[in-house]
């Protein structure tokens, strides 16, 4: 009976050590991701399918904003930059957000 108890205790110990080692290795990976996120900021997408979809949607939004042009720009203001004046606008993206949510 003692022999079975010792074997059972040994197997339980091995199982718990293996689980803790697995969690420790995952913790290292999470800390690496946290370091990257804190260093570079923003969110990162590692799935190529999602990256392509996001780039496609951004291109659609950019093209639509060029098409709408003056409808989304308003309140022109002149600002002096160095020795010349530049014009800046307020941009209202509501029309684009309605068409491409």
C-alpha cells in the first residue's frame, strides 16, 4: 500500500511540475509580447488574411475620401509655417463611416 501511495505521489508531483513549466514558458511569451506592445504601441495582427482585409478596407476608405473631397472638408484656416501660409481643414469622416463601417 505504501508503494502505491509513493508511486501515486510521484506521478502527481511530475504532473504538477510539468504544468507549472508549461505556464512558465507561456508567461515568457506573454511578457515578450507586452514588451513589444509597450515599446512600439498599438495592436499587432499576425494573421495574413486579416492584414490583407484591413489593407483593402483602408484603401477603400482612402479612395472614398478622395471621391467625396470637399464634402468632408470644412472650416479652412490659414496658418503661417515659416515664411509661407498653409491651409488646414477640419475633416468630418461621418459620411465615410456611414458608407464603410
